[in-house]
């Protein structure tokens, strides 16, 4: 399976988030205050830890729901993403269906990172 860290359109990555952290809080962190601090930090330094997008032709899973919420909040057009291909099985319950167009974009990003 291939993997690479690339820059991707924020709106593409956001389609695969499990939850919108602007709407759904976390029992582990004070989400409103956490998002505000993260917004300030990302506004000053950018996203330092790439989001993690694992995918295959059928689905995708995003780790980085807080960071993608902030990227949308501050209007970033592109975000750093660590891409990794997954096998089709097992499919996690929070996986989002993959679109053909997005799959082609992700595969092209992986292929471009190799050359």
C-alpha cells in the first residue's frame, strides 16, 4: 500500500471527517476553547501536523477533525495530509463513502509524490 504527505484541497479533505467539531463536541476536551486556541495557533504557524487520510476505492477515514474544522474556519484552501491506502476490509463504522472523483485526485497525489 502506498503512502505520502501531500497538500490537498480543504473541501475535499473535509468531506471525509467523522464529525464537524464546530457542531459536535468531545468529552475529552473543551471543544470551543480548544478550537479557539487551535485557530490562533494555526493562524500564526499553519498546520504543523498533517491530517491523516486513509482511503481506498470504497471509503475514507480522516484523523484530524479539529484541524480540518479550524482550516475551514480560517479559510485555508489547502491542507497538509498524510495519505495512506487501506485494504477494503475491514471497513470502520465511521468511514465515509469515497467518490470516484476524489479517489482519482488522491491516487494522482500519491503518484505525483513518488516522482
